[in-house]
C-alpha cells in the first residue's frame, strides 16, 4: 500500500506544503482572534481545537501522500458507493442544526459527509474523465458523464445545503471544460442551464430564496436575512487599508459580526488587518491553486492531471464563493474558506485532497496507467 522510493521522496512538493502551512497559520491566528471575548478578556477553545485539527490534518496529508493516488482511483466506484450511502444516512439519522440536516454524530465528533464526499468526487472525476484522447465531448458524452454528478448533488441539495451542492456542479463543469466540448454542445448545455433556473428557484426553501433576494438588495431586511452581509461589509470597510490591529476589531469583538470564526472569518481578517491582510490571504490561495495546476501540467498520467484540476477547482470555488459573499458579490450560502474557517471536517477534507495532489507530484515520472 505504501510505495515510496528515493525518487518519489525527491519529488515531495515542499513548496505546496509551505503554502499550506502559511495559510493554516493565518487561519489559526484569525480563529484565535475570533475566540477572544473583549468584554471579559477570555478566549473560547476554538483555536485550540483548530490547532488539534491542523496536527491531525498534517498526518492526513502525509498518509494520502504516501499512498499512491492510483490505489484510490482503482477503487473509485467502491468509494463512490460508500459516500452515497453516507449521504443517504444523513437524511435518515443525521443531526439537525440551523435548519439543516448535514452531520452524523460519531463518538462525540460530528462528521459532515458532504465534506468527505469532496475527496471521493475528485477521485471519481479523475477516473471518469481519464481518457484524454476523447477531444471535444459531445452532448451524449456529457450526459453519460453527468450520471456521477446528480446523486450527490440531489442528496446534498435535500439536506438542504445549496452552497455545497453548487460546488459539486461547478467542479464537474470545470473538469468538463478542461476536457473540451464542441461549440454546439456548449451552447445547448448553457441554454438548458438557463431554462432549469425557474425549476431550481421553485424548489428552494424559503430562507434560501430570502438569501438570493437579500443578495440582490441586502437592505430589504437589515435585521433579518440581510444582517450578516451588512455587518460583514461594515467590518471590512472599517478595517480600511491597514486594519484596526490584532484583537482590536470592534465589529468582531463586540459581536456584531455573526459566524466570525467560520463563514465570515474573512471579514474579521479584513477588519483587523485591512485590505493588505485580506489581499495576502487571497494571494496565498492564488499561489496554492497555481502550484496545483503546475503539478497537473508536469505529469503525463491522465488520472493525475484530472485529479489535480479537480482539486484546484474545488479550492478555487470555495475561496471565491466565501470571499465574494462577505462583500455581497455572491449570496450567503454557508461555504467555509479552506484552512482558514474553523472546522475539523473541512480541514481533513482539504488536507486529504492536497495529499492526493502531492501523491501525484511524487509519482509524476510514472508512465500513463492502464485505467
């Protein structure tokens, strides 16, 4: 199972690890600040738990780096079936919180299967799109390849978790575009997508419709559905260029900013470290995505290429949606920022996916596989 030789160790991606480490350090500092109660000078335990998740995440990264990515792809459909079973179990016995049923309680830990399924999804995408000789996919090809998308999309949509469901759709679409489609296929797909919007709208929960309407006009309900994004914009705007300073964010520590350690932690960073701090975080993610894509270009193995493109797509969409929703450029959909937002499921998921990228990098000299 663990197949490592000197040549593979020589290709261990130190730059990838360094970027991940820097982003995580920024995340822990932000969560430390979010844990601070200005009124009594005490701290919640969020940052301690995040440090623990980071340590476990490092072990997860090393594990997925040590195991050849081809072993996971070999069992892609077995993993896919197990993931679908978990998503069904969530709808039956899952924990209900904040109006959604997204978690399964396991020994005091709440597992979020939709997060875990992201690892499985990039693996099955690598398997399903592995034939790079198929140029410009036709509509029939796309319909066949969409069969792996709709089961997880619908199950996650029913939790309901529209934001995560859309991430799966977007990543599938990015990999599809990477593979290439004919002009008419692209136009027909775009037309179908536009026509499906009314169907999607009438199947949204009432609070999800409110989020979309609030996105178009946040001031329509300033003390209800518009409260989060209005407070977020106030926090970011008050930070200015240089910020108010570490632990000095008044919007954050006077508790006007909700979900400051999870979905809106990017607002906290901008309030305390200003435009410069927020830009540094985004620059680190640009470097991370660039490094992943660079690894995709360096390997000649088809599944490794698709795997890296899929991981880069997941990372890009989560960072884009999270940062955009804090400034009202996207609806608030509850998407965490990778490595920055508090949470064990998200941390382990992204560390595992980065481990898969590193595994592909370490074995980039491999000849194209038989998959």
